[in-house]
C-alpha cells in the first residue's frame, strides 16, 4: 500500500519567515495530494491540494509543488503569522472514487514566533 | 462544505466494554470513512463504509474489533469493541461531497479514553 513520509516533524520560524514542509510517497498510482491543517483540539481542515497533472498551485501565502517523477511534494508558506501555528499533514490518494481514502504523513508541528 | 456531526464528542470507558460512535452527514454520500488518530499521531484509515454492503477494512483493522454499520446514505456508526487502553484515540469520520469533488471533510472527532 501507499506510504507517505513527512519532514520535518517540528518546525520553528519567526513571524514573516517562510516555512517549507516536504513529503514523499511510494505509490505511483497516487494522483491527489492534499494538505491539512489541524489546530489543537480541532478537526483537520484542507488548506490546499494538488493533482498529479499539475506541478504547482498557489493560494495567497500558501503554495504546493509536486514532482511526480521523484514522488515528492512540498508545502510552502510565506510571510508566516502566529495563527499559522498548527500541525500540518500531507496526504496522498489514488483519487477516482477513492478521494476520501487518504494516507497521511506523520505531521509537522509548525510554531511561528511573534 | 459538508456538515458532519459526530456523537459523542468524548467519552471515558472501562476496559472490556464497547462504544458506538455515530456520524451524521447533512447530505447523501456514497462512501463514509473512519479514521483513528492516536495521541500526538497522524490519522490512519480504519475502514470505508458503503451503504448496502460490508465495510472495507484497511490492513491491521478487523470487523470483530471495529464493526461498522451504514444503514443509509447520511449515517454510519463505528463500534470500538472489547476496549483496552491502547484504543484510547480520537476517532473521526470523513466524507467527500458528491461526485466531482475531491475535498475530504472531517467530523469533529470522538475523543475516547479507556481506563
């Protein structure tokens, strides 16, 4: 089955800096890669996603890049703010009727210091 | 976005007992997914619940331990049976909205503590 590795496990940055989180996946059939943000005690919420026919996607301060050949994808957050502090999870899915069947990475605890 | 209601939000249970978690969605969906999030860990898919057929379990999860019901297209239950302290986790249900959508929405989770 699919295996998703995520690094780093913790990331500490100063407000205004950029943050980058990287993930690799093993199953070449995976073609959908969402990123979720989970604040303490809350449910995971989608912040951005990318499909395998796209190399990069941006949404304001957040961007995701995908290298299908190397089987890795990354989350980039620019101009970080204290409210960006949370746990971030990458995930992979084969899509189709199985978009909800997600294999998650281990998570990254992001701390943004004011 | 989907509205997903999970009950109970939390519970403390005695070892050896069972707990049934309910998940109600505000619209009809073909598949509902159950995840487990152990303390400080990531999410792991337990099973996929389809209406009118047996749930499909992921490796490491079995029906005897986590029986699932899916009586209609808006509701599902997950039972955690014969609980042990190792079952202490957050259990979340998830759905993807009607065809064409890709985003998986999660319920608020059920925080289970087994003592």
